[in-house]
């Protein structure tokens, strides 16, 4: 199962189980589960992501897989687009982390429930169970009651005509606004 553990959610979604059960073939790359989770949680705006296979679900020091930055080489960091699930030698009950959108910090805990033979006539990955409504990818409004409920970080991209696409507004807390210029 894939459980939403944290992210910029309103109080409406707090303390509720929000999970998805997705079947995926072992010969598929880690990018396919990313795409499946992305769509299963009704997201529409792509961001970077990372699977964390350390000793605990969210272990940044363990073997991690995402879209590598060619400018920075990290030991133990692999390309999710080239790494197949079977290469991770996953077993039932294995738990690992999935981090989506490094600005908004959507954290998911993934648990391998079972390993079965794929059905040849079925297209994988496929969602077989949904629990709870998907929270919106971005919160449209924040009330004073949301302040302090969840420390959040939003990054908005520059909308000017210069084409720089640099982050220009960072909210480390929804009640505190910090500006920077491109």
C-alpha cells in the first residue's frame, strides 16, 4: 500500500487515512510507480521525486533513486528511470519512502504487500484500491487556523518575461512570507 504521510494538507484531510493500493510489475522501472502514484493522488503538476530505500522509510542516507542532477554526484543515488523494481530485491512487508515535490514535501510510505505473477492481459501499473479523497496538490487558500497546523514550504516560479524560471517566493510557514528577486 502507498500511504500519504505528510504534505501541505488542510485540516480537512488531517488525521485521516489517505492511501492507494497499486499493482506494479517487477520488470518496470521506478519511474512507473512514480507515475502511478502521481495519477492515483490526482496530481497534475510534475515535480522531482525520490524513492528512499534506507534502513527506515525516509532515510536520505540510504540508497535513493530519482532524477539525478548531472551537476551533483551523490553516492548511493540512482536513476529511477533506469532502475527496475526487481533490482531492489523487494520482499513482502518491506517499507520504503517516496518523496514527491521537494518544495511542498509530499511524503508517502510504501509497503510491499505481496509479490505475485503478473496477469498477461492486464496493463500495469494499476490502482486496485483507493482510501480517502486526494488532497489538492496545492492549497488555494490558507486561513489563520492553518498557521502552525503544518509547517509548509511553497516555491512559486518566476512569471516575468525574462524566462529565468527561478524561485521568487518561498513560504517556509504559511503565515510568513519571504521574497527574493530573480
